[in-house]
């Protein structure tokens, strides 16, 4: 808590994969040791490179497993599926992710949803999408899982 991390901005600019640029500094407001999963109703796992590292943190994996075990709403986008796979919570689920993460999703026992880059998929309490162009669909489906009504 109190430390700052730099975010990254990914974009599709015609290369074979996404490009990455430096984003904004983000001030951390807690540590994983301070977080109690029981205090939260839902979990959002953003993509990018963070899941690649967080999937090796036992405290983070325990948090993810709590949300899965309690059937709390979970949303993951892009490389966020790496964290779900690392936590071992994808068995028998339908899950989308950035296409390069397909092998991890399938090795974790899930069915990979090969959907459009701007689409999302919901499997009970789990909402997943392949990349940032899916933000509108991903957020709309997650709001539905949360029981949110927007008028």
C-alpha cells in the first residue's frame, strides 16, 4: 500500500500481436495480505501482463479460489484467464481470453470460447472476454451477473 506501479496500454496497430506503451502511475491502496476476500462481493481480473506474475502469488491464488468456491461473480478479460487457470478454477467452464492464452485455458480443463474480439461470454457467475475492444459487452454481461439494472 502506498507504492506506485506503472500501468501499460495495449493496442492493436497492425502488428501480429498487440503493441504496448507506458500507461499511467497507479497508487496501490492495499496489499494482498491486507485483503479479505469475504469483504468483497465480486472479483474483476484485468488483462495485460500482471496475471502472468500474479498467478505465482499464493495469496492472490487463494483470493481467486475464494470467489470461485463461493460462486461470487468473477469477470476476467484478456490475459486474466491466466490467473484463473493458475488458481485451478476453470475445470468444466466456458472461458474466453486473449487467443494466445487458449492453451492455458484448455489445459486448465475449460472449453475455450473463440469469440469475436469485441464479444464476451458468460458461464454462470464467470464473465470473460478476449481483449479491450470487448469492454462494452464484458461490462454489460458482468453487470447482468451482478443483478444491476440500469435505466
